[in-house]
């Protein structure tokens, strides 16, 4: 754990900071602890990691926090200063409304926050948050509109309407224009989306 992460945890506990999405009552201590542990984690993780697809301990904490405060309040963590919580909130926003998710990409273009991530395999990489969520967006719209039907994304099952390749082409074209205009690493984004 870095000095910054330790200071964040101590500061949150000592000064009883009201955290985004925190609700009053008996759950404050649990919410505060989960917030601190997720935001100070070395990396963000997909639900299953490792070559055997073990359930990620960090993702369990994310799920517990979502259950404690509710999905609506959890999505507000996109406005948090924690890059880790921004990422997890983006995944939820993307699942709820991909138009809103794209608008958030546009708003984030001037930021250079970086993030460590660990996905299904055991690879750990470092990237700008904007690049990572852009890859997430690209993968999601392909699943939703290009393939359609039932699928699994971030270990969650979706039943999308039948495929709508016209909508996919429109969203894909808009996204590619966004990537090009803002100088995002398209090759990197392509390799992390499907």
C-alpha cells in the first residue's frame, strides 16, 4: 500500500468524511470501509481473474458496496476523486444507458488519470482511465448492437433486443471519430475491446 493510500484511509476514518453515496445509519462504517478499500486498491479487477477464473475479492467488495447504497447512488461515484470508483461506476452507467456513458467519455477527455487494471487473465497493465473506459464502451456497444440477443458482459447476463447493426455502425462511427479527434490510442483500445 502506498503512503497516499494509507493517508486516504486514515483521513477518511479520523475526520469522518461524508463519502459520495453514503447514507446515514448503521451502514456508515461498512460503507466507509468499502469505499476506502476499493479506492485505495492497487488496481481495478474484473469479476473473475486468474487462469481458473477465481472470483475477485475486490469485485466482491464492489458488489457489497452497490448492495449497501443502491445502484443509483453507486453510479454517482463517477464524480468521485477515486479513479478506481470512477471505473466501476462507469461499468454500471454503461449497462444502464450507453448514451450517457458516451457523454461521460466526452467530458473526461481532458483528464489524464491513470489506472492499473487486472482482467480475466493474470495480466496487469496501466492505462489512462479514459482509454480503458473507451475500450469498455466499444466492447459493450458491439455486444449490444452488433451481436444482440443474450450475452454475458462483466459476468452479468443481458438479454438485448435482436441485433441492430445500423445503430452499431452509427455509434461505432461516432466513437472512432471521437478516438481520432482526441488522439486516443486506437490500437490499444482495439486490443482491449472485442
